[in-house]
C-alpha cells in the first residue's frame, strides 16, 4: 500500500484550461513535491467534466484525453458550457484514469522484460527508453460531500522531452502520419507498434495499450483496449471495434520482425 501524504496544490483558476473529451486540465504546483515525482513539484491537475445540454464536441475522432503538458494555444475540444462532475463521481472517474496509467506502465515494463530475455540481442537500431508519467489522486482536506478531487500527473516539459505529440490513437493500430515525419519519430512509432504486439501476445490476446501520446520519452493519457469481458474496467475509450480489428490492422514493424513476433 502507498500511504497518503499531505501537500499544498496551487494553481491559477483564471488560467485558460485545456480540454479533452472527458477531462479538463490546469498547470499546478505541489509543495512539497509528491513522493517519487520530480523535485520541481510541477504537475498537471485534471478533473472530469460533462458538457452541458446541446454543447456538442467541436471535433470528431476518438481522441478522448487532454493534456496541458505542451503549452498548446489551440483547444479543439473546448466546450462552450460545461459542469465539473460531482465529488463522488470524480473519485470513480479519476481512479479509473489512474488505473489505466498504472496498467499501461506495467504493460510497458512487460515489453522491456520481453526484450531483456530475448535471444535476439543488439538490434541495428535504437530501442527507445519510454515510460508513463507518475500519477496520484488528490482530495481536498475536508470532510464534506462537495470536497474537490483531482488527478495529479507528472508534467512533461517540452523543453526537456520534446513537443507533445500523438503517436497512435485508440481507434486504430496504425501510427499517425505526423508521428513518422522524421527517422527518429518513425523509429519511436515503430517501437510502439511493437509494444502493442508484445502486449497482445504476452497477455494471450487480452489487452494492449493504445492512444500513445506524450514527449520523446514520457507518455501520458493511455487507453487500454481489452477483450469485451474486461471493457467496463477501463472507461469509454476502450473501443471494442479497435480491439477486434487489431489482428487485421496491425502491421509488424522492424522491431516485430527483429524479435521474431
């Protein structure tokens, strides 16, 4: 078990937030830094929200997550009217998001363990070293039904880890074209394609990570795609159609071929 800790979380409520389909995000600062988090104390603070009546999403597609990591000025998902989800439901929604990130981190470890025990050593290309950001659930320190609840996430600094980008979304097993624009990006995207293949194989076709996005080495806002019997555990982004068509749509990358998948 992880013992709860006390910390102050400060943010500017007048700042322009970033919106995903399901969450709204602000930059924030924790004092002291959370255990295991970078000493800067810089985090992204997220909450679930619902769009008010007749306020439809401004863009289509399957991208359902938000990020304030990259200081983007555009905000395609921003609703005109929205309401934060009440406290009890915030806990349920955000715990599910945290669970997704923890599972994604474990499944990424599974990939590196697969590589470490493989008989195929020293590939003629770079193996990216990637991990998921640290996450925590924060609750306002008061006993009240309306106390505020947040998800805190290690911030990805674009000056250190490169600009925020989406590599693979949760509706398809194919990398996005922008994620293959340079040899370095193509190498990372092919590695993430390989990650999905390893995860699918090692879990006997039960689960793999999708919606790969983040910086050069740090990833955030994952989505797990699972067999339908597990679909309720990982939220609305667990797209059944994307899981079902994975075997047909997946195209083995150079990593898959090198490691004889």
